[in-house]
C-alpha cells in the first residue's frame, strides 16, 4: 500500500486587489511516483531483468541541464530505432527548426520532422511560444519541404494542453503539413521498454542510476515528513454572501441623495489550529459609473450608524463571524428610485473574497440581479429616505 506523502508548501505573492495579502500555495509533488518509484523487475523466461523507467529520473541522474541534452540524444536513438533513415541536426543558427528528421532533406517529396522539446513541467504560455516559433520556421523554410511534424516532450499533456494543441493544429491546417499526435512521456517510455530498445534504455537508465534515484527519494521523503510536522497548517477562510441591503441615506446636494448599499457576509475560518489575523472581505462592484458609485474614501459619511461587522480582527479556528462592505449610490431624490436602482445595479457584478494577513481565498463573482431581493431592498431604501432625508423617495419618471 502506498504511503501518504507530505506536501511541500511554498509562499507566493498573490492578489489582484490593492493591499491583498499573500497566501500559501500548495504545491504537491508525488515523490514516490516521480523520484522514488520502485524498480519494477520483470523476470522473463530467458532470465533477463527489465527495469521500468521514468523520464523525470533524467534530472536526478544527469542534473537539469544534462537531462535536456540526454533527452534529445535519447529521442534521436529511439526515432532511429523506428525509422532507419532518421538523423539528428546539429543545432546552429538557422537550422530551420529541425531537431530530427527522416528522409533526405533535399528530397522534393519532403521530409518528416520530429521537434524535441524538453518541457518536464508541462507546456505553459512560454513553452507554447517556443512550439509556435519552431513550427513557423519549418513552415516558412525554403531549404526543405515538410510532410509531417511531430512534437516530442517528456511529459503527458493535460486536458488544457491537449485543447491548446488541438486548436494550434487546426490553425495550421492551411500549411499542408500534417501535425501528428504529440509524442509524450507514456509513448517515449513505451518505446524504451521494447526489447529491441534495451541497449538505449540501459545506456540512459543504468541500474546503478536507478538505485541512486531511489535512495535519494527515500531521503527526500524523510526530510519532507520532518518539515511537514514542523510547518503550521494554513488558515483557510471562506466568505458567504448573506444579503444585499440598504441601511442609510445621505443628502448629496439639493437634488440628489446617496443611498447606502450594504453587502452582508459570513466568514468562516476552516483551520483547526490557526487563527486568522486581520481578516476581512475584499469587495469590488462594477461596472458602475464613477460619478454614481462612492466608497467611504470618496464620500466620508458612508458607514455611519449600526454595523453588521464584528470589530474583532481575529477569527479563531473553526469559528465564523459577520462583516460587511458598503458602497453609496447617487440617485435623484425626485425621480423614480426603483427605476434608478434597477438601472444601476442589474447590469453590475459583485466580486468578493475572504482575506487575512496570511491568506486570500479564491474570488467569488455573482451577478447582482441574481442575489438582490428587490422588494426587501426597496422597502429598506424607502425607510432610509423617510428617516434620514425626511421625505418619501420620488416616483417621477426618469
């Protein structure tokens, strides 16, 4: 039975809101799956022992820089084992984007190209740019004609990466070049395990190398287990929108009134051990015109009166508390208030997230038209007008 492996935690700066704190980002690495996978020996009838391989072991055996070179060399041998006329191209400026090709390069009928990219962590936007550039050089080359193009990488593509590559392939259809399925880790490892490729496998994954990799992974797991016991468990905050209300109304000028809109939240600290220091809910509302929407910084009276907030800025483990975010909306006192509020709020969206000094939750985005209970909100607006302004809100047409 596999052991439960510890998780390595690293801090990352995060937050698209001004002043949003950083939060711990969980980065899990399956040390047994990648570094410490036990050698799987298959005792064949002839007595030969075949050792399983993992392409991530290349970095353990040869280092990060050496792994890139060894992977490219190994792919040359593997492709030659499947295509006797395959040959590598020495990398020089203007090589045309070729790593390995089959066929005679000056053959007017064309050649088949294998593009080798050592992307052990996946294909993000930076790597995708490299892939696009390599294919562009092949597509635009006048030195040779390309029949097919195969991308070779030491990792199996994720769903997102497969979707991107399928879109990339569709966009290159007009080139006339056949873009074949990516040769990823599973296919490369399958080729290495073929009996006819035993010499290639043993050249790059020697038995003594695999033993070193396994010993290193055992040591790393022990270190990680010790560090995991020392590291504090992170704060885990979540916020729930309870209601959208109106509490106060303030005279803006002779014709206009600022109506206070209150977003009420409940915040939960899901950590069993850590207190959330300086917790709050960061809120954004939009799109709303700047001369219509105010905060306490742009209209100082916002926030007067009783509050839905709890003043304590510490939230204990497994406890919850309430808080609020406020905005003020400027409306014409004599015009139809209901129509004005509908016009301002219905197209807008609310984005909110729970934060503390050492945590920030993922944002939640909701359409205000889906969460506002209009009869209740309009009743509260009317009450605020009567109490704070001393008159009934207007009903004249806009």
